[in-house]
């Protein structure tokens, strides 16, 4: 479950580590992984109007991308989140 308080403390380590992202069961439109010893949260964008993915860095910052870093595995959007997941919010809005 992503929150505004989450942050990436070491982006370089996160980008250099293996990460397999899975759907966040609590939040529609988000995927999560552990990489470089930290939790990462990727928002699935409204492609083509937005970049395909956006990594939440914290403090209002994002890393937008359409091609994932070489050691990351992300699925292309299309699968549905569980029925109990919180609804998708616009970028920069959080449930907390």
C-alpha cells in the first residue's frame, strides 16, 4: 500500500537491483517490489496520455518511464486489481 510518506532513499541502488513488480493488492493502478533493500512503488500511467509507468520517489517527485530499467520486470497494464483494492486516483493524489 503506497502512501505519500513512502520514498526511495537510494535510487541508484534501486535501479541497479533486480526487481519484479507485482500488483499492489490494496491500490488499483499501483505495482510494488523490493529492490536494493527498499520498497518501490510504480504507478501505472494512463498511456499514451501519460508515461506508461511512474516510480514514486517521495517528496512530490516521480521518475516517469516507458522502458523499465534493465533488471526490472513489470507487466503491461491490462489485468484487474482485486475487488477490495482502493480506487485509482489521479497522479499526485494519495489515499492518506
